[in-house]
C-alpha cells in the first residue's frame, strides 16, 4: 500500500471550492458510533453525549483513564459531484491531528500522522470517486503506540510530569501538560483539534505566508515575504502587491520569496514605548498561465529584537533591546487556556491578551509544555504591543535524539518558527523549559539509573535538538534571538543570580522566607510564583460545600503540587494568622499570593538596569483548581491580578520589603523620556482623618527607580501607628493614579457585618454595567467583593476602605441580586 507524500498546509486563504468534514467515531467497548462534529476529542464527545461526566468535578478525572487503553476509529462520509472531481487537485487538509493516526480514503492509506503541532495534507484525487466517499482515521493513544519503546531503547527518559505507568511523554509531539502537571489534570486527548477541510482547485492554493526583517536602519528596512503554494511543481508566479506592485518571482518546491525595500519605515514598538504600526498589504498571485491562484491579506510590522547577553559589572546580562532601545520586560507565563485545545475559541484568546494589556504587560512567555498558539494570539499581541517570548514545545523532561525524532521536530520547527516569527510581537525563541536545569539539578541520573552510555545519549540528544537543529532553523527563517533553554542559571547559590535567566523557586520549593522574593533577583526573572485558591463560584463548579476542607479527597485531588496546601497555609499564617475556616483560608491564599508576587515585582523593577525583566508564573489556568494563576479558569481575577495591574504601570509606586512589616517606597519608571512626576503622599488614621499631606515629587530621567524621601513623615512618628498611606500622582499620559498601602503595627478595631452595607447605585442593563456603593463605618482592610454568580467583573477589588462611601463598577453577564455578593475583609 502506498503513502501519498504530504506537504505542510494550513486552512486555505483562497480556494476555488472547499468543504468542512463532520466526524463520528466508534466506541471500542460499546461498539456504537458517536457523533463528534467538525472537530474535537473523544473525551469531549463522550462528555457531550453523557457517557462521561464533567472531568473537572470531584474525582471524575479518574473516569477517563481507560480511554488511553484503546484504539479509536473515526469516519467521515462526504459527497463529491462530477464538478468537484473535474478539478485537477482534491486535497484533504488536517490542521491538527492528535496525535498518532493513520488516515484512509475509501480504504486506501493516504497519510500517517505523528505530530499534533504540524498540519498535514494529502492529495487524494487518485482515490476520490463520484458520490459517497469515506475518510477513516485510526488513532492509537501514545501509551499504546510506545508500549515497547522503553524496552527497545533500554532505559526510560525522565518525564516527572507524566502521570502514568508507561511514561513516554518525551517521545510524543503533542502538548506535554496533557500527560499531567503540578497545575493540571491528566487528559491525553485523542481526535482532531481543528476542522478538516477538503479543497478542490486546478492550479494551486496559497497555504502559508510570512514575512521577515532582513535589515533595519534609520533610513530603510529590507523585508522578505515568503509564500507557500500547495502545488510544488509551480516554479514561477506573478506576485502582485498592493504596496509594492507586481513582480515575477521564481520559486522552488512551491516556496517563493520576494524582497522589498521600505524607506523611512514606521516601526513597531512594544506597549508603552511607541506605536504598534502595522503595514497592511494585499497579495494577488498568478500562475504562469496567467490564471489567478488566489489572493490574501497580509499584515506585517517592522522591528528588530536583540537579546543582550554579555559580561558586565554584576555577571552576565540578559535583557532585550527593541529597535535599539533597551526595554524592561513585564508580564507572565501563559499556558493553554483549556485542557481540550479544540475548545479554545478565537474570542477566548483575544480576551486573554486584552487582560495582559489591561494589566500593563509588555511581554508574555508562551510556556513550552503546552502548544503553539493560533495566529489570532500573535495578531492580538501585535495589535496591543505585547512582546512574545516563545518557547519551543519541550518542558521538564529529557528528549530522544534518534533520526526519526529529529526529522519530526525539524518539520515542526520549519512550520512553526516562520509562522510565529512573521509577527512583530515575536522577540525570542527559547529552546525549552527547564530541560537543562532538570538534567543538572533534579537527580534524574540517580532516580532513573542513567549513567555511562545512556547518559551520554541523552546529553548528545539535548545538544542535537537545542544547540544545533533549533538554532539553525531559527537563523534560516529570521533574525529573532534564540537561547537553548530557560533558565540559564539555577536558583540557590548567591552567584547564580548574577548570570542569565532565572526561575526562582526558593520560597515555594525551598525554605526561603517570603521577603526573599524581592531580594533574590536574577538578571531576568522568567519564572517565580506562589499558589492560591480560586474564588468561591469557581470552587462550586467542581466541588460541593461539604468538600470545602483541605483534607477532603476532592480538594486533595485538585491540588497537584506536592507541597501545595501546606505551603500556602504556612505563609498565610505568618501574614494573617490561622484561618478560622476553609473560606477564610481561600481569602488568605489570594492575599498571600498577591503579596508574594508583588514583593518580587517591586524588587525586580527597583533592581533595573541590573535586572532586565520579570515574568511571574502563571497568568491563567486550563481547569478550575488551586494553582499559581492570577486569573482563574473562568476568567475571574484573583487578588494578584489587581495588584499586578498597579505594579506593572509604566510609572508606578511600589513597596520594597526588608521583612514582612517594614518597607520603603520607590517610584519606578519604564518610560524612556524625562518626566517630572508630581506625587503627594497622604497619611490617614483608620478612622479616616487626614494626618499629613506631603509633597514627594520626583524627576524621572528615563527607565529606573528612585527611593521616595519620606523622612519628614517618619520623623513625625506617624508610621509607628496604624495608618493608611496613599500616594496620588499623574503619569506621563496625564492619567490620575493612586496607590494605597496599609502600615499596621498593632491590633485595630475590625468592622463587623453590621458596620458594612452595600447597594446598587446605578444599573445599566443595556450596557450590562452597574455601580456598587459601599458604606462602611469602620476601616476595611483588603475588602474582597465576590459574586455567587459567574461572569461578574470588578473594576477594582481587594482595596482598603476608610470609613465612608466608596464605589466599585461591575460588568456582568447576568445581574446578581445584591445579596449574591460575598464580602471578606481582614
């Protein structure tokens, strides 16, 4: 039986005819056919038809393990008429087959897939027929596909997050987090992550496009455009550009490259540094016979990214320059938004990037244990000025280096790297997450018995993948910087913080005190974090109230970290005392997380220019559970997200802690221009009386930090009492800013329920917004307003409230009753 050679392809930008296929699959136990729809996994379909329950609820995750023990047969029946058969090409495009699959058309094998990260295409005209046609796919789960791999290789590749007796995740080119992680359930999906399209055409179709910056100076930019056609026999085209006119272009194997010169180019800048200028072009492509192949819109930006790693007075630097300007990076690590990749919609992705921009990010790291995001992610980052640090999809394990694996990832890199690098938001390719540091520091050699020949093979494979194959392909396609791993330096010994990128886990995985978040600072802090529990309506989505106990089986099951709840409780007690019940523990967990990460961010920003950036772990969740996220699975902001929005302002006031109670205040800035920042510091007692108002204005001379001089207030002794410190200022855009910090040195009279009253002040049902009025007779410390109803968003939260009236604006999907809000305060 013959294989049809396949080419990489994506959904068509312009075709003469196409159809989207619908699928069903055979239940291997019940022997029943079940509808899948246009895309999705076996797991999602079995949930949808009631065969399996919500995997997030209770202990239901355990009910899905059997799926990996069976092969699964998919089928799609579709009709081709004589007109469709008359086209020269009939092509089936599979953008994401998950993962090991053999595809048949009318019982003829047309392709074999082994990588969920690349699209596959098959030219199938030879086997297509008039009338009904049938595609069949036989999926083999990874644990079955690789059941003999360990015996064949002779040793086990370390994969500590692969939660299965047959631990084979490193061999499988699919999202690694689906094998189990310390913030995710195990859900090894099987199916089609994207819709399958059958294309019919005569000459060719445009299957991919990208652009790359060859060179850039003040006077001109040289830009190259690459275009891929499905018909690899076409060796010349007429390429018509709305911006650059017509040109006859020669190509090879269906790939065509066109270079243009742009004089006095408009540059793309990260958020806060300038405009996010995008050139908008439209291509029309004609075959040698003058027939139009297709047309496509293309947007591109002009920028140059540099990663500066050089010896300096502290050690080895790690910072970014964009268009020659040094940029301090602020952001977080982004993981997949769902355990089921097919369930993520474009709107979900856009909303998450909007959260980044709203929270004053200028960078996001796409973490290497998930999957490469869709184009919509990068397009939104282009639009909003969010730089993308892009990991290649390898994380926390050791990987093979045999010929078949290298060939597989070479195809992956040649597809993903140019696709991503065509976006101006892309500023770094990172080979892997924690693979090198794991090999050097996690005891893999002892645990897995890897010495001599096996150890040498693993080390050689590492160099082949991350120091040869990946950098060569990055260099071939673009000028974006590449590093082989993150972190380049491990946490622990003092000198290690002076060199390269850092993942600081000394508090969570070590015994460091919390204030070390702001003291142990790497040259670029690419990971650090602290866990918290999600809000109550998220907890209700996977548990009953009788499960709301740290010792309950449901809570223990959803806590995937080996230190987890004990670590949260340990630090929460130090900050706020022992929680009286589970609900108060949840509240304390969010405040503890917020304080921990805020300490780190303040330390990192104050440490610039020695420190080049800060990316906390992690922004989002793929399921509802206690994790390190600042935004929970349903999009609810935790206390940390509100705090980060303030800590990441281009001009901000942050607190540097010497211990858990004593702090200094700093003005930090990311703007490149000089600016007179007029700051007023107001100190209130807890009854709301203004005790002192002091001018602490500062002149900002570019990026950096300045310690605020509060000597006069300190000399007055006011900080020896319970007070609320409020800084008010305008930023360089003229926006009014306010930052509050409590300084509490003794017990204070805490408000009772009778002292606090909330009501709706204004409701706009059409706009789906409302204003909540808060009336409190006593000081409210870190007031958390949460809703029993999901879909409610707050413009601010976890604020301190002096006695009096204050207001919070909400947006909602459905308006809650005022009694459906829950209030917590310290």
